[in-house]
């Protein structure tokens, strides 16, 4: 976790309408279009919030970093355990490079016994029960494309232990920031206390979930029908 998520409205107007954590949230020139996807997979371009000139700004980054110790350059590291950030050299060096990833929701899978004794992966969609976007904590770094040499910003999503609601589906869940504390994650010094604070799993009542179509299992498939309940198929 987290291996797929949804981002369909991360515009300035949308974020300012629900977040009161920073009045100067703004955008800058490279962010000229709205990214919309109901099935964001690793190595996709994503809208994120980062610090810029002392303010918060929207920008675009690729999901997944490529540490030098990865033997397979085609793979990306997409998640990082919040509890071990201070212990892992890969992430310790990124602790001043913090971001927020706005997301409508994310997917998780349960393995169930299917027909003919086959084990099926059943997808579930998780979202805020109040329908506001989730604010996920992350870290970013600059990575060079091994083929072109182009330097791009890439990121990982932080994870923590699941709450009781999430535990039946997975043993990890994304770090979800409360709107009133989100700016502090980016702007404050990264201490052990701050990490411990954000790593606390959210209330069991924060998220809702529903089973969705197995079409989401294919990264090339997109569209609003992916987050509809299977009863709506």
C-alpha cells in the first residue's frame, strides 16, 4: 500500500475551498493543466503540493523514486514506511523535501477464493466519508532518467500501520494528514516527534469503502466507472 490512487480535482479552487491551512496556496507556470485519472499507477505524472519560495504551490511530479541501490532500473520505489524514515539513508536525506499528494481516494485488494479454486484479487476503493480529498504525506527527490539524462522530480507516498477499519484489507495504509496540520508537515523541521505525529493512523470513521470493478486491475484502464460500486456495473 499504496499502489494505485485517484486524482480528479486538485485545482487551486478545489483545494482552497476545503483547506484553510495556508492562504498563499498558489500555482506557477509549469502547472498549466489539470491531471485527471481514476487509476494512477506508479511512474505516472501527479499533481502535488510542495514548498516554493516560502509558500505552498502546486506542481507535477512522477510517482516513484529510483534509489541507486535498485538493481533493476525499470522498477520504482513508490512507498516508504513513516516509522523508519530516520533509520533509512535513502529517506533520511529527503526529510527536507516534503510534499502533500491530494487524492480523491485509493485502491486496495483482498485475495479471495474464486471459481475453480482460483484465488481472485478483489479491488476496493477507499475515500473520505465526507467526500473531501485525502491529503497524503510524501517525500520527493530529483532523479535522472537513465536513458535520456533528463532530471525530474519523483516522489514516494508515506505509509503507516492500518487502523481497525483498514486492517482486514491490508497491513499498511497511507499517511493521511488532517487539513489543519497539513502545512506543518511541509513547513516544519522534520523531527522524530513530527514523524510520530503524522504516522498515527486516522480515526476508523474517516474512511469509507466499496467494492469496485476488477477493471481497475489493469493500469491502462481509466474512467469514472472504476470508482463506482460493482452494483452499478
